[in-house]
């Protein structure tokens, strides 16, 4: 069955370190998204991609980067982790059709000490 | 600025009660409104609404959209403890890409007590 996976599921790191969160989907979806979820803010869009080599900034992109070298993967990199980036991160993907819903991965809980 | 506002932010009811969750929005070039249920993991899709006045129904859950007044409601009848979750409302705008981005509300936390 097609699915969307994230790794690691839990990560603890230190301030200033570079961290990469992986997202892999086997739906063959062109569209992929990264969100963070924090208490009091709900889900907020970090970056998104509409296809290979395409990346776009979302609402809260500062301190994050993504690259899309193939259809299946959209890794999220925190260049220099900050305590404010402690959060739960969700990856999602969707097809190109109008009305295609986004399917979410299981999430990665990141703690920056 | 595009935004989605959900109310109430939290709600405690007893099994068997009926609840109504609210979602109002302001978004550029509205495309669709989606409801998700989030338990202890990733959000799972419930409904997508694109047209006013057409009720979507799935078991005890139903939802309707009013594009004139810019809001949607999610109803849950005969609530059960398994309905306890955070319910997220998201609105998709059309920004010229193959799919617009979702703007999420902060969610309504529903607790159903036995």
C-alpha cells in the first residue's frame, strides 16, 4: 500500500547543530509539504514543493530549507537548530488533481536543547 | 491576511451529546475547506467542502459550508469517547499552483466523558 513515512520519529539535538528530517512517500504525488505544529498555533506551513527541483517558502520558513531531487522525498533541514524550533513536524503529500486532499505522515517530535 | 478561526478552542461533553464545531475563514481565492481529526498522531481527513449548502455526511459526523458568510460547521451526534480528539479546519486558497496551500485553524479540542 502507498504511504508516507517520516524519520526519525523522535529527535533530541543541541542548539546550533544541523538537523535533517526525512519524508518519503510512495503515492507518486507531485506535491509535498512540511508543517510544524505548536500549542496555540495549530499547523503552520514551512516549505512546499510542487515537483522535482521546485521548492517554495511557506508561512514560517526562516531557519529551514528543503530540496527536492526526486518525486518521493522532501527532506527538511534546520541549518542551525534553535530552541524555538522545538516542535512536532508533519510532512504531507497530495496529487495534482483539483480536490486532492493532503495525506499526512506520522510526524517527527524534535526537541532542541 | 488569510486566516482560519475555530471555536470553541476546547469543549467537554458527555457521551450521547451532540456537538457543533465552528470554523470561519478569510482567504484569497477560496478553493475548498477541509476538516481533519487528530488524535495522538497525524491528522486524518474527514471532509472536503467546496460548495455552499451541500451537507457532507459520514456516520455520526456531518459538515456544511456557507461561502457567503465564510464559515463551516462540523456536527457530531451521539458522541462517543472515541470522538475525543482535536478537530482541525483548514482552508485551501488558489494561488496559481497545481494546488493551493492549506491554512489551518488552531483546532478545537473535544473531550467526551463517559
